[in-house]
């Protein structure tokens, strides 16, 4: 344990934090012009790490982050492959086999997929992780197995579940092959059922993320990243959030006017939705940090499920807010340029799982375990917080 003293409400407080954590008193950095902390020119290339702590570690801004971490949190690098971003998006935990499924990066740079090559869906087994940790192995790199999926699955980017014991995937499509929502059997031969691939006979642009609402309806984001990554045609539809009713086949837009909508999540009661806008990331067109790196919150209409009362929930200081998850206490997690950032339900930044590199998404596995996808690496954090169980019929 380490101890930090800081002022709060005119009182001096001593904070006890775990050894792999650092408390940053933000009041000490409100003015940095005459300090040894330099101003940052880019939110994509440099990150706020004033203590120069070597990642990975837990960066604490608010004492309540300790409730999320618990008394003895740990964070482990459990898989790596420096040759390509094998752990990008669509994380799904399957309790039956203790496996986590995920998708490789979809697009020409920095991935190995493009207009002529599909990306892959892989998996790891957390039982292998537990065995390696128990054996006190200094460098853990558990095996990654890639699924042999049929041609109908093209450029997977979003995923949730299990849904009826299947992986529920959102694909971006490739070339003339359409984006889709698909159910995939996690067991070989990984049978696929496509359940949606159009909006009244028009192809979507490139589906990005998907969640199941407590009502049983599917909500997904559609954004032009396939076109910006040069593996999809010019967009035919706006960047929007849609609702799909798997019982009736009805599909409708529920939120629009985004620069580039990306991740989506709901509170446990389904009354609040969060959508990330990653307009600052322009695919092969590059980055523009004056565009949105913003998480918006919405009220969800109890009857129509339209998203109402749009408001800024958080503006991210590092990279973009990509995938997003919510825990049982309503705290919001998003994969960002420096790792995973965490806010309470009021939008106060509590702390970070600071990796010093990009995380696009994460998923709660067993209670108190967060699996973090970090492009060329995967991390496991054992903490106190618990994820919202997936919705399934």
C-alpha cells in the first residue's frame, strides 16, 4: 500500500491506495506553466501521466475509484502479438467455456484486413490465464485461437452476448458484401444466422457496435468507418443509432446528428443510453482533435425507445472513447487512447486503467474481472466492480 495526502473540503485527508496504483491530486495540476509538467500538443500521441509511472497501473483521480478497484486489485498482460492488432473489438465473455471472444482490427491500417481480405474473430480461455497466474509465470502469453467463419461474416467490429447461447455480432461488411447483424454458434463449426443486413433494401454503411436492451430489442451504431478505411463503398445513410426488434423485424433510427457514432451501452434498467462520438478519428484521413471525442448520454423513451434529452456526459482527454460498458453501480467504462477510463453516473472521471496505449473495448467476465482489449495486447484486471449480465431471451 501507498499513502497520499491531499486537501478536500478544507480538510487534509490521507488516502491509502494499492501498490500498483497512483493517486493524482488534480488540484496540484490546475496550473502547470511554471512546473515540470509540459503542455500536451496532441491527445493522440501524449497522455496525462504526471507521475511518469510505468504502465500498466491504476491512475486514481477520485477516492471513490477505490470502491471500483477493491482492496487488492491487480492487472496482468495476458496475451500479446506485436505483428498486428489481433485484439481490437467485439469482446464477448462465454461463461459456459470461460472464453473471451474478440475481433481483430478491420481496415487497411494498422490491420492486415482490407478491401480484399476479411478480419478474424479469435478467442482466449481464461482458465489458461488463471493457470499462468497461479504458476507465477513472469511473462504470460496465452494461446489465441481464430474461428473459421463463413463468408457471410465480413469485418466483425461489434459484439455482445451470449444471446441464446450464441455470439451476437455486428459486422461492417466488405466491398459489396453488406454489413449485418449475425448470430454465431461459438462452438465449431460455428454456424451463422444473419438476422439483418439492410434498411428497407439499402445497405447500412458499416455497423460498429451493438447492445441488447432490457426490452429485448437490439440497438446498434452505423458509421462510415468502412468507407474511411477504404473497404466499403461511399455511405448511403447518415451516421446513426438504430433499434431492431428481432420478433417483428422492425428497424428504425432512434438517434442521429452524430459526427461519427461508435460505442453504445445502457444502464441496467435501460433508462439511460450512452453513445460515443469519435469524430476526431477519420480513418485513413487521419486525426483531428478539434472534432468530437465525446460520450453523450440520452434518456430512453419507455414506449418508443427513441433517445431523448441528449447531453454531454464526458469529453475524453486521450484518443477517442471507443467501446463502452456500464457496471452494476452505473459507472461507465470506455476504451480510450491511454487505456480504459472510468466515470461515475454524473460524468466525473474517477480514474483510469492506464496502459499507455490504446484500448478499443473491454468486457466484464466473471464477477470482478475486466478483460481489456489493447490492439496488440490483452490485459486482465481483477477488481471489485461487476458487469451487468447480458440480456438474453
